[in-house]
C-alpha cells in the first residue's frame, strides 16, 4: 500500500476503479481524480493585493536602479503563510513599514541621481518640463511595471513646477517625483484589477499583469525590458511566446531567486541560519556555509539541468568542499571551493535526506528528533502534515531509560501519550534517518552507546530499514508529485493552494510528469494553468467559509 494511502485514518480516497476492455487480460485503470475534475469548473481563485516582500523589494530596486545595498534588510520581517513569505494574505502594511519605504525611497533616489543612472536627459533650467516628462514617464513605466497614462505623468511633472515655486532647481522637483513613484502603491504592490470586482466569473489577467506574475515567480523581481515589451504588444498570453519567455528567464542568473526564495523555504535552507547545535558536535560557520551552498547548488542544477524533480529524493551527486567532505566521510576534493562529486559508493548521502543542512535544521540542539524529521517529510513532500499537538505535549518523558536507543525511548513515551496515532505516522519516517546525528554525521551508535535502529513500519504494514529504503518509499508515493506541485503553486500565486485547488494541482502535476517531470516542466505547467493566467473578483457576500 502506498504511504499516502495510510497517512490519515478515515480520510483515505476511494480505490481506483478499473474499466474492463474487450479481451480477457486488458484492464485500464481509471484515475478517479481525472473523472472528478472533468466535471468540475476550474476556479482560478482570487489573489489579494500583493505587497512586495523584502526579497522582492531588494531585487526590484536592484534591477530598477542598480542598487545592491539591500535596503529592505532594515524593514520589519515579513510574515509567512502556507510556508512562504510571499503570501499576499499576510503581507500587511504598517505605519512603521511606510516610514521605512519613505526613507528608502529618498536614499535610493539620491544615490542613483549621484551616480547618473537616472539622468537620461539634460534638464534645461529655462524649460525643464520636456526632459522631466520623458525621464519620469520612462521611470514610472518600469517601476510600475505597466504603461503610464498621460494624467499620471502630468501629476509627476507638477513636482518640477512645485520646486520652482519654492525657488529650488528643477532637479529637486524631479527627485521628489521619483521618490513619489517609489512610495506609490503602484510600485509597492503588484496591482491586478478586476473589471467587475464583485463578479466571480474568471477573466484573464492583462498581459502586463501576467508579466509581473511571471517575473516575481521566477525572479522575485520586476519584468525586464524584453518581457515588458512582449506584454505591451499584447502577445504574452500566446502559448509559444509564454513558453519562450519562461525558458529565457530560467536561463537568466536572476532565476537564482527560485533557489533562495522558493527552495530556501520549501527545503528549510534558510532555517540553517538559526541552527545552534551544541559545541560538542563541531558545528561552525564554515560548515554552516558549506551546507547551505550544497543545498543551493543542488537545487540550482535542477533548474538548469535535465533531472526529474522527483530525483531530488535520490540524486546521486552533490557539492562539497574539503570541510563538508570530511564531515560526510567522503574523499577530499582538494579545495575550499564547492565541487560537484559523484556519490557512487555512498548511497546514504544521495538525495535530500543525506544533506547536512536538512538534517541539522530538523534536529534539536543536543539530539536528533525523529518527530521533526518525520513531520518535514509529511508536510514538505507529501502534504499530509499531522494536526497540531495537544497543549500538554512535550519532549521525551523523563522517566524513560536513557540506555535505550531513541526508538525504544519514544515507544515508551508514546505508551500514555494522547497523540500516539500521530506519532505512529511521524516517528517511523524520522527513524529512517537515525543513522545521521544532529549535524548530519553518519553513525551506527547513539551517544549513549545504544545501537541505532533505523527501521520503520508505517500504518498498513509497509516497512523499510535505513535511509536508502526510506527515500524509495517516499519517492514511490503517489502524492509526491501533487505535493511538490502544491508548494510550487502556492509560491507562484502568492496564495495558499487549498482543497478548492486540488483539480488544478492534479492537472499541473499530471501535465508536468507527462512532459518529463523536470522542474522546468512543472514551472511551465503552472504558468499555463488557469490559476496563473486568470483571476476573478469576490462577491459582495465575501469569501465562502
């Protein structure tokens, strides 16, 4: 029985039925999701007005102004929704944040003006309006990611007249106008309009809105000139043009944003910054940096390479330097630079479950945590996260025998636990990674001397022993593809992919796998979907509960 089929008791999907074809031996299985989704209309959903998060703000001012000082590092932290900090529903606006935006806009304009990057024409003191108009129209178009109206440009040019009234030079007025562009909702938010805001009928987003959806999905930044021109020509909705733009953008260095912002949150790489294992494990900053780079380089190869996305589970290569190679027990590579190496002969290190970054952030400071590791697999790979623990749930019970291995200790702990059913799902998955200590070093004995038992048995009887067999179980699970799709779609749309999106998720997953199952296939299937190409308004009654 597949793992997904036994995770939530009482919630199992009905078993697929079979359609018998002519002849005694030909049976074609029918996918019940296909049947159900054919009869259901696809709702693209509604995305809340999307404020740029800190990463998006920094990347946008980098591409707009050439500024690499990352001013958003001084902004308040962004909240998270559905695992990502680009979820529009939680990206609120506070007075403090508005104050930070105003200060940043002033500094950005002054710096860019001093460097000359904004002075695209010469301001004639006697007649500054023609130059000011051309400069501001071009800047607002790029900053607001759409064509600007004559009225909008007129409003910006009036700052020049205002400066003159106060006896200031024309450039003072132009710089005030530039600052106003950067604190406008048109810059700070990704604005999408519904012709009829109370209509729930789906409609295509405009080409320029689609350009922003695409660029903030793949680059966490504004559309470049090539993408904006295609959108302004009204051609971005053409399937061939859209695919060409996606492939061009994935080949651009700015697609590194998928590594930093999508994979960094999905695979918990960002959390490594906050890991503080106890000193006895020898964890230090060079090791932290090497672990982070290993995971980033691994995912980057899945963006540009020809690997199936599912192969993240058992990829037979990785990136190490001498420090990380020694930590893993691999042969030295002879350099401090991260180097691609084959994992032939070291199957325990293949794929995500053998990576020090993931193993460290899913452990406690002083011991491993089968619960944390098991929950990560359930939530991030299978979308079958357990319910929250009861208020009185804690760590290991103090009365258990410390000479036992962690598997036996947790069995004793679960005997009287109110959440033993959930632990029966989580713990076995974590036990499969017990050969890795809290910082990902291989071990056969625990610190107390007990022999590691990396075997696990899941509800329904499926069993495995060790990380190699564990990852095979997870990779074969039928929910893996849909779960990866769900995370990608949530990130792409800036809203959570929920139960109402299950047909959309199913369709994207099926299309991506039929085209080869590479990460690029998933990304293309997402941007072709109605959920990405369309939106709708919201009825006056508000969202349904």
